[in-house]
C-alpha cells in the first residue's frame, strides 16, 4: 500500500446528505492510427503513468492531469502485475495497460477528465476505441453540478462531442433506474472487454451501517473482516481498505487481473453501498452471478438494489480474414459466408444471457423489473431492480431533497428514440429510453 498526502475531499457534502451513487467511466484503448504516436507503445501501456512520484510532495500524473479536474484525490495506491488500483477520496481508479476504469461519487465532475484521458492515451501511443459511461439515478439530483442535471442534455451531449455513441436509460424517473452510454469505434480490433457485475444498494439496516462509522482502535482491515466484506473475494486477494472520518468506507481489491471495489455511505438518511467486480464467472454455472449477488445481499441486507451485468461477446476473426463472427459460427463477409469451424471462442459468456436472470437464488428478494439489451459489436447488458420481501421503501423527508424512491405503480418505460443501435427488451417489451 502506498499512502499519499490527501487533501480534504473537493466535493462539498449536500445539505440533504452525501451522494453515494457513482458516475462511472470506462475507456478501452487500442494502438494509435498515427505511426508517430504508435512508436510510443510499451507493454505497460497506460501503467507507465502510474509511477509514484519520487518526491512525496509531488503529485501522481493521474492526480495532476486527471483527478484535479474531477475534484477528488488519491488516498492509497496498490499494484500487481496486471493493474494499478487507486482508492480515491470519492471512490476508485483502476489503470490497466490498455484500459481505465474510474468511478466517483459525491458532486464530482467526472466527465471533465475526458480530454485528459484522451491525452494520457496519446502519451502512451494509444487512442480510445470503446467508451462506457454509466450511473444509477442520484439520490439528490438537484444538488449535482450543472452537466449532470439531465442525462440526455448534459452527459450524453458532452460525450457525443468527442465520441459517436448513444445513451440509454433503463427504468423511469420515479423508480430506481440506471443510465448507460456506449460508443464503440473499433474497426479491426478483436480485444476482449470482459464482463462486469455491479450491485447498487439502498435502504440498508442501521445495524449493518454502524460498522462503517470510525471507532477508536478498530482498523479498516478489521472492519473488512468482521463485516463480511472479505468473504466476498477469493483467498489470496490483495485488499486495500480505507475508512473515512467520521464515517464511510472504500475498498479496492485485486485478484490476478480481476478487481473488486466497494464503497459505503453509511448515514441512515442516505445509506448506499456499491459492489463491483470484473472477475470472470464460472463457465457452465447455471446462474453465474446469482450466488455472488446473494452473498453481497447477505452481507449488506439492502432494502432494494439494482444489479447490472455488462458484458461483451468475443469477436473472432474468420480464416478468410475478411469477416468476423459475433459469437456465432458463420463468417459475415458477403463473399465468404462459410462456416468458421476454426474459430474458437477464448471466453464464452453466452450462458449468462441465455440464463436471462442474474438474480436467482436470492432468498428474501423479488425481481421488480428485468431489462436486457444487445448492441452492435457484441456488447450486451442485463439490468435487474430488486426489492426485499420484508422492507417496503417509504417516502421520507428526503423526497423534498429530490430523492428517487422505488415506485412500483409506474407504467413500463419505452424506447423514445429510434436511433438506438441495440434492441432493449424486458418483461413486457422494450423498456429502455435511448438518446
């Protein structure tokens, strides 16, 4: 663990409470199309920028050139042979040789780092070829910076100034919903993006959240064990936990090339927990993520939660070198159109989609809504909103602060823009709004 000298968090806390739900940006890079820039590529790629400063008073590259614009700070830094993991004053940053994942909570200004991220890639001989931006609905939406007050008119427009993508909303204002922006600029790239699981939780029991208020003599490592968080990861995982004053908890963890990250806002009036990992599911398991979601729910016992699996089918090259198959068995080239028997998938996640429900085996919870979308290029997403059988969310004083509460009386949402690249389907037809 490499501690830094943290300044106070940039983002002021709302008078209503702290904004737990994070904004998340994931960028995938490919060798630059410019020969001059491509000469800069090294096997460490973007990780060359993660080197700790020699002078403790100096800033990391990521702090000076990226995070200052986001308005958050590096608290801790860990690394293994695959990635660098930074615990931030507001959530986390993971840097791989050709991928960056950053998520920030509070009133941070995440999308202001876009140009800085693009420049970081140029320094390493890389350019962006896949952009994934997502967030859950805010608890206090009216207290966000201006560009986050409207997904379609704010975030999507900001992203579309730089990338050719589309935004989608899974769910509807008035109930839990989730936003996604996808831009896929790949041409001949066949790299794998992998699969990511996110579980976003609200209405957490006071007795569970009390564990994440600082207590004299109780370390972050101790809290990680006694709370059950450590049990959510394999033995041998490198865990980097951090406690905030007077309350709050963040954790990054690494197991091989997989990361885990957990962030907790424990105050009763705005309690929130997020869990995320890109660890691969067990191939052949009937419901690959359901057991892990059940374990997460057992540790935190949320009253309601949103579970998202975002994945990508492998793109394989045909021996004719003209066409590709998107998880299929036939070349898509107009001339070839031959069975591509030589294509061997390096990783198949088709069983996740075929299973359809990532929320099986969740005793005590019922699925309120399920959304499934597939996009051109092989990307797909499954979104579940779930509620506890015991705890029914109630309207509280937070409503005056703009809190979105689960409302099962709303009509099913619809696709409102026919320009979408993918089909959104669910229990009762199309149910993702596209921008």
